[in-house]
C-alpha cells in the first residue's frame, strides 16, 4: 500500500503463514506476479503421527 508520500506502508499481522518454494520459483514473485502455482511448492512434509492413547 502506498502512502501519500509514496513510501510503502506495511501493516503487521500476527497470523501470517510461511511457505517454502522450490529453488528458482521465486522469480515470478520477484516480478510481482500475484499467483503461486502448485508446481512452485515442494511436496508436503508428512504430518507428525500421534501415538495411540
């Protein structure tokens, strides 16, 4: 978001998520492309299994 002076303003968020991209797939984001395709994401990590009670 641009302020009246032309500098960017950032609003802090406490509920931001983080994603990891495959190597080289950050280029489209650096060109300000608005989408992240599934092919840019690595396979999901296995969920931690819970021990039975």
